[in-house]
């Protein structure tokens, strides 16, 4: 590891900055991981798009369809492919705690920068706070690597700002991907912004969160490589302008992306988020590839609509 457990918070404050993207995992037609394609994507994302960190094998990456060994393999590929240029945060999320810890220890050993663990699914409980606190406390005690929490509705509940603030006191809890309404993450920012980096995955809210909440980290989803190309890095550009205090200029660049945002929403099938984004990647010249069950691929009609949207968008290729 590049830091000691007691220094995890300070280290993350120095290094977890800018735009981090949640990687889709490209699969071949036979279901195997397309390792070469994955490496090419990472090289493009880090070196051409300037993405500063990659979230590996999360929900976007279809971790739920991969074996533990396959997830470890994606960790290893990402560490090798980013090298000294980009950073990594490995999704160790799983409902089985032994799997979480196995993945976390692998990430700690292989040179990953951080891990992320989503809140356990406890939809069958009416009062989860003590369970969730003890869950993160146990993980924190077992590993030294910096840990990001992740709260989202899929767990059957949302972690309250007060609960997140309590967990933020643990030594190596360094960040949170907080997929909640804005009033909740604003409250957490007030409570724990000096202890952990608070972020949410909405690209549309990212600029406001830099300006209004002084955020330094976008953690994270696929827009950084879906709405950008080597010759059109507007998300990167408005981020850097906002960091430099040039808010009006940043807003103008942000607003120029509105037609593209609306176009992408108009052709997104609700049940096929990964397949849709992977096909867009293919059109961009990245390696999108196939999805694995339980996800299913696009119909020809869905592909046609996405192609029409792609032809109509203003991305500079």
C-alpha cells in the first residue's frame, strides 16, 4: 500500500480528486472477459480522456455475474493498465461478508488505491443502523486499505447522514458514493465533510456540487467516457474551470452538454443500462462488448434508435 491505515484519510484528501469513472466490463460473445479490450479502454480513459480514477467491477461492471476469481482478475488488470497514471477503487461489494473481505485483502495486496463496499441488503429489517455500523466497523478492522461507503436504494434502505457521519469516524473510511437526494448528501457534507470525501454519481449535479459544496471528487459513473472523446473533453474542461474558480465559463461548457444528455436519456432502455452503454461505447470506438445474464442484449430496433441518436449528437470524434 502507498499509505498507512492511520494516514488513509489524509492520503485520500490529497489524491482522490477530479473525475473518477465506473468501468463497464467488456465480455466476449462466449461470456469471457475481453481482457485486451478492457486494457484498451483503460488506456483511452486515463491517457486520452484524463480520467483520474477508475471504479472497477461495480454495479455498472456487472460484478453480480462474475466469479470471485474473475473479479480479482479485473482488479489486477486495472492496476497494471493504469500504472502510475491513474488510480483505482475496487468494488468489493457482495452480500457474503467472506467474499467482501477476500476481495478487499486482494485489492490491498495487489496495489489498488482504495476499495468501495456498498451497504448490505437489509430490506427485511426495519432498523438497520446498528447492523450497518457494525458491518463497516468489522471490515475496517480487517483491512488497512482506504474504504469508501456506498449507499443506494438497491439495499432496501438509505443510510442516514447521521449514520454515515458515525461510520466516518473509523480510521480508514475515506469517502462515500452517496446515491441519495441532494438534501441528504448536503447534510452529510455538513456533518462529515472534514472527515471523508462525499460524492454522488450524478454528472448533471457535479458542477453545482463543486461550486456550492466545494467538492473535489466525482465518484462515479459512466458519463466520463460516454459523453467525452479524445477531441471533446467537456466534462473534464468544465471541471477544471470550476476548480479554478471560473464558474461562469464552467457553466457555459456544462450547458453545452445539455442536448447530449437529453439525447442519451431519450434512447436508454430502462431494463438494459449496461447493454445500452456498451453499444454507445462501441460506436465511440471503445470496446463495449456483450453483457452477461441476468442482463440481456439490445434488440435491433433498440440499436437502430441508439445509432440515430449517436449520428445526431455533437460529440467531436
